């Protein structure tokens, strides 16, 4: 009696093709998110430096650091660092203002032309990944997942709103030409609304506004026959920006140098632009010149480093329950802490910046069938992007980066002002707005303390009364 025949080669190929076909939407979407984030936010890891070329020469290094952080987060998520099968990880964009603050603090301490500036900043950036990773692991090992959730979310929401305002301002600065003065509140009108700058502003702001409206407008959903709610709508709109840009540029034959001078393209450092894309242009590790590191100068960035770690860690207890509720799956907060800890320790070991589970990206990828297999393919494609990132940089329009950063800024600000107003009591909403305003006009550290003080005052003054009112309302 003959046993079962082994599957034929053609059947195996057919099964592989079927599996890849099912994986295509999730892989395309996840890779789109990583590419779009990298070519926009990755260019912003280091602060602008008008007095020195040291930070300006780190464009490709910043891009590679962002991609490496994202790829390592994805490796950890794919190999079981998260219980969510479609978990997508990336660098935490909310910490961007604090990262740039760390760089600015060290620059102000050492001076723009100090030979140890870049090595010291690189060490400080990697240190934030180690600190974030150790704190995540400590919280997981001590089973403190539920305890961390008691931190006043109103304060964190307000602080995230302040980060949104900072990102919005950063998005406006991205499109300023080389000859433009720094953007300040008194000169905002003349800098942004002059005849040369207005086209850049419109082309950057309109897509960001459209994307924000598309997430909330039922009218737009009806007018687009549901296209605005499709998971491909946001990445599709963002991908259309460089496509339309280059069609116009090629059709009217504008020189690239002219586009750079007028603010439409980034000024790429000549030493970086001569790389092949697979050479040492992505070797940001060479910036770790440890004999030149001024360890004492890192102390000047303690405040921003602390805020970076706190904001990063406190985001996870918000993302994870929200993701579990959206996907209707159980979760283990302590397991997620451990997974994120490993991901950030990997980031620290490789000298890059912190990362975290991404709520919205994970939802989108999961809803189109993303799982472990799809995440593995996304990880491979992300590493491929890491090795070829320098090929992309000279052709990235500033308006693409600006649109994405403006969109993120609008979304985070609306979360603290508009969304919170719809779901929170008046006092809690007031704490959110007060924290946002304080973070914007006083400083993030001071604003965070203002929010905590207000939350404590409201809790001890009105907490018991609100609890009785809520209990009575529920019992009715």
C-alpha cells in the first residue's frame, strides 16, 4: 500500500504564491508607513544648526538611525515581543522635540564647532534608548503594568498636544529656504506668507489638512464613495505628493539647485551625496568617536532626556489597551513592557534612538490581514531601505516631509483639544489644555509639572464629589 504522495513542486509554488498574494496589502501598507516616516521624520533627528555644518552633514545618518530603530522594533515585535500578531513598531515620533532638545542642549554647552559635539550627541541619543529599554524591562519584571496606567492621562494627553504644536511648527520650518530668517512668532506672517514662500506653505499644509479632515468628515467619505476611509488613502495621498512634484519639475525643467535654494528640496551634504547608496553613507556608527565624547556635557541634557524617557514609557499603557479594544483581543501589559524593553535595548546597542509599538499603523496593518509572516516581510524590506536610504534623500521634496509632520502635529493637537473635549469632563479637559499651553509657551518640563500639579489639585479637591456623581449617574 502506497503512502501519501509528497506535495509536488508546482503545488508548493502555488501555495507560496497564494500566501504572498494574501500578504501583499499588509506588506505594502506597512512598508509605505516606514518609508514615508523615514524620509520625513528621519531627517529631523538632529537640531538645525545655523552656526555650524556639523548637524547639517548628518542627514543620511539621521535617516539611517530612524530606519534602524524602526527595523529593530519590528524584529522584536515579529519574534514575539508583542502579543498582537499585526503589531508594527517604529521610532516614537512624539519624542522628536526632546531628541532635538538633547542635541541643542549639548551644542549650547560645547559650542557649534567643538570636535566632540557629534560624538557626544550620538552617545546621548543611544543612552536614551538604553534608559527607555531598562525602564520598560523593570516595569515588566516587577509586574507594574496596571500601576503605570494610574498616571493621569489628562496630563499626558496635554503634553502630547504640546508635542503636536512643536511638530506643527517644525513642519513649517522644514519648507523655509536657506536664506530665510528663523521662524518666530513676531515674524511668522512675513516669513510664511510672502510671495516666494506661500506656494510652499499651501502645497505642504493643504494635504495635511485634507488628511485630518478625511479622518473625521462623513461628507468627504460620501463624496469619495468611501475612499477616504480606506487604509490606503493616507499613504496614497502622501505618495502622490512626490509623484506630482516630480512630474511638474520634469515638465517645466527646473534645475535641482534652484529647487534647493527656494526650499523645495533638502540641501544634501556633498560628502553624503557622493555615496552609492550601499556604501559607507549609512554607516552612522563611525560618528561614535569615543575618545572625543565629552561625557560631562551630557548632564546638560538631563531634563530633555528624562522627559523623553517618561513620555516614551507612558505612551505604551495608552496604546496597548486602545489597540486591544480596537482589535478585540486580550493583552498582557507586562509582556508588552518586556517586548518594548528588548526592542529599545537593541536600539541602544546599535547606537540609534528609542522606538515603540505604533497604535494606528498596527490597526491598519492588522485590518488588511497582517500577521507574523507579513511583519517578517515588512522587516526585510525595511532593512533593504536602510542599505539604500542615501539614494532617496536628494529626491525627497521638503513638502512631503512637511506635510507628514504637519499632519502629525495637527492630529496630536486635536487629540488634546478637540477629541478630549468630546470625552472628558470639563475639569479634566481644562487640565489637558492648560498642560498644552504651558508646554508650548513655558517649556515641556515646566508644562509637565504644571499639568501634574493641576491634576493633583483637581483630584484632591473635586475627586470625591465627581466619584459620587458618577456613581449616582451609573446607578440611575
